[in-house]
């Protein structure tokens, strides 16, 4: 085997290993999972009913509020693409969008507070993890204490 062919084979193997590693990192293959056998405590039927109360699809007016948010977002897009550009129109559209989003969030927060007040500490922990996952926050390890802040 000549040296060019040997370098070609080595390069091919290196590229394959690198592609595997990149794919593993992207798909979180090596990320630590929950401890074996650790699952949040099952929720009793009444807690499941409470969780259903904060499911947005179950709330009255859900479709109307989503339509309002879509309309506000459309107004922002319209203001951004309008010719001639009107900065005041864009600022007003953003203000209306912020208000619609804030109203929706306030209602959701109120519902979550109502539900959380009826849960056990374990169920509130499960709710916190659920909310964190929905916001894209990493799941904290159950066995580790929170990191301490370094002294100033």
C-alpha cells in the first residue's frame, strides 16, 4: 500500500469518527439522563385534572387569544415592510403585541399559581421541571445540590 492510499484511508476514518462525534453531540447521545428508576411521583387523578386546567387548549377563549396574537404579529410585519417606513407605526404595533403577550402570560401565570397551591411539594417539583423543559431549560440533576456562588 503506498503512502497516498494510506493517508486517504486514515483521512476517511478520521472523517467518519468526526461525523459520528458531531452527530452524537447534536443529538445529545452523551447527555446524562435521569437516574435509573427515578421518575417523578405519579400524579393523582385530581392533580391531573388541575394540570388540565392550565393546558391552553382547554382554556376558554384560547383560539380567540391566539388569533389576536397572530393579528398583532401581522401588524408588526406590516409595519416593518410598509413603504414608506413609519417608525411610530412599528412602535405602536410592538406595544400592542407586547400587551397581548403580557395579558396571555399573566392569565397563564395565574392559572399555574392556582394549580401549584393545590399540589404536594413533589408535584410542584414535577410542575417546575415541566415548565422548565417547555422553556428549553436543562433538567437539573436530582442528586446534585445547587452550585454555590463563589465568594466575592
